[in-house]
């Protein structure tokens, strides 16, 4: 494409947030251009790569990492792209490629609960959101109807309309767990963007049990579907376009973005409105990279909040052998959970959490473990069958409070194009650790109810990362303490908007993608161009543009 690309609206990032915002905008008749750092991702190739992989539990392994747009890779060795500053490691995983990271997500599509948006007012912790649950409800619904979402009604998240789809059939193992834990615990089906019937031209889930890293039949919605819908509707896309600077004029208005192609040739793209739609690591990185004489600390950063308040959902877990055969591995990988500890007065003292059950087949992990322990022959077969049949596990999904010291900065190390790599500063505070301690009482009770033996807890003080990158560009009403307003418009630049989970002020306990998309759709609604309507004048009917 030409070096002089231009569009009414320029979107940086082709992930699910940027693509669906672009789709909504292009339908209003404006020109929209998406710039994507990575290259195309083909479902057939990824499915084949996964099936041929010797590292089935490494969900990033089927997704190649380009030299010009690297993303974090940790196995078999750390590629060093996301530099760790500590004190606790933050090994975030994400994909830089067309469609973004939701190619390999679990499709959990949770809404927040209303209390999540008012934790400071209600519980004296964290911060409140600059909008209400009721304001976000219609955009949640819009996203759910695009994706095809189903879920349980009793998760604590009110709805003004029903789910667009009935749930996927409950796997046998999850039915038995639900029956065994009732009435002590209410086990419900997870809210997911996974088809239980044909929907929007995609088939129903057939239980491949490879939702991560790839649904082989596209029964599960993902960013690849979103970007294809946007392109089909008229959005233009430039791939392999690594944006490295956002340009402003003397007034602070954004006028262009600059990107490198794989040969490090620079290109300039102009537009009227700009949307930063990369994730909560790559977006603040770009804002910091775009520092200038007028904005020496980076764009949109008069508050000093760009990159700060990094959040995720740390997890601890328990694994054990139930007293009956469950045979995990039939149906979706993450179908059920316990949600009764998502909200309540206890949040004054410790983090809320969900308890999430895995339905991932135990064969691969058990095989690796047995081989590592030198078990072979008939004993290997005996133990493998037992673990595949009886073993089960669950994890907590814990809230992390916003902390300005948890942040993304620019490191002194550079990638192949000479662009500084992002650096993560991260710690897990006592509030979250106390939440983990509370959840372990539930772990013990669930083990007891399932007749559990051979109980193994995750290492004490150790937390797994859930790759729910949240915060770093939080929204708020006060420009002194936030990066953008409730519509995603940056306080410092009138025509620069952010569509990303990075704008969320708090992390709550749910996977962040649905909320990020709902906020992005709300942003797109806010910046819709002048709508064309017919208006009668003394000279007859005419067409005028009016602000919608």
C-alpha cells in the first residue's frame, strides 16, 4: 500500500476490541483503516500446528512470533521480549497478529457484577468506575449478540435482556461435580462465547476439548472472526505495520501515526480520529514511545498514569483424585465454576474470587509427570489410566487492586526494529494473598465432598498468571488520576481514543475481554460520525448531516 495512507478513523491493533469498534464505525459510512503489527493467522495452519506439536500444554506454541513484531514466548526458553523488573514475575502471554490474542482464549464472557464498579464507595478499597453498570448493560448485550453468548442466570450480573443462546451441553464430569457439591456449593455453567447451536454461520461446539489454543471448527468466537467481519464490511487493514510513534500538532491534536514495515521502512498514516486498540502492555508502550518536547512523559500522560495500575487475575490451585471416575476431557475445557464469592462485605478485608473447574483431559499432563518421575511399563499404564479417570482440579481467580507501582515501562533493551521492549513491574499484595487463603478453605471442603485423595496444592506463595491484562490506561473523571474519560477519549488529546481492557479501572474477578469489548462498542457509539437524515426545508426535501 501507499506510504500516504489515510482514513477518517485509524485504528491501531486488529484484536477483538479494535476490530469490533471498527466494524461498528464503518457501518456508519466513514472510512476506517486498521494497522496491525503482525501478520495473518490461518485457522487451518494453527490447528495442524497444534495437532503436530509435542508441547500440547503450551498454548502459545502454534502461534509463530515474527521478528519485527515479537510477543512474549517462554517455552522452551524465554525470548526476553517482556522484560521482568519484579519483584514478582509477570509472564503475560499474548499474540501480535491479525485478530489478536483471543485466537487462543477460553471464550469466557463474564460481565462484572455491579459492586465491582463501586468497590471504593462500598468497601473502601480500589477506585470507583466513572460509569454505572446500567450504562454498560446495552453494550454488554450488543457484544453478547455479536459473539453468541450463553450462561447461567445466577452469577450476580443483572441483565435487561436474555442471553442470545442456550448453554452448551454440560459435560458428564461437570454434572457429577455439580451434583456432589450441592447444596454446599452452587456450581453453574460458565458464561461463554461458544455456540450451542448453529449461530451466525458457525457450527455448534462438538467437544474437541482444544478450546485453548484453538477451536478447530470456529464454534468459539474469537478476534479472527471479528477482523474478518470488519474487513468484509469495508474496513481496510495494513498488516505488518509496527506503529512506533503517534504524532500530534501544536495544539495536542493527533494528526498521524508512523509505522515500520518488516524492512524498517517508515510510513506515515493520517486521519481525523485515532483509536489505540492494542492490549494493556503494547498500548502504554506506544504512548510512552511517542514522547515529544510538548509531552516529555509520553502522550495522554499528563496524569503520570500511563502504564500504571497493571492488573491481572492470579490463581492458586488444588489437584486431587476424586473417589469416582470422572474422565475429564469431554466437552469444553472450562465449562463450570462457583461464583458465590465474587462480591460481598468481605471485600473490605480480602480479594473476591471465582472458583473455576478445569475439564482439560488429564492424559497429557499425567503422561509428562509419569515420564519425568521415571514410571514406565505396566505401572505407567496403570497410573495413567487412574489419573485420566479420577484426577480433577480447580483454581481460584483472584482480584488484584490497582496499584500505581504495578506498571509497564520502557526497558533499555530493544527489539529487532530498534524499538524498546516493554518492562513489567509487578507484585502481589496482601489483599490478594488473603483472598487466596480464604479460597483454600473452599478447596479443602470441595476435596472432602468429592472424597479426594492424593491432594496437591500449588506451591505456597506461588501464583499462576491468567493472561487477563487489565489496567495501565485507566478511565476516570479526573484528568489528574486517569488517562481517559468514560468513553475512552484521552484527557490530553481530543481525537485520540483507547479501546482496550487497559482502560478498566479495576480487574474484578472475571475474564476481562467481554467488558473490554463492551467499553469499545460504547466508545464507537460515542464517536459515531454525523448521521445523515432527511429534513424538510422551504425548498423541498434535503439531506443534511446532524450530530447523532
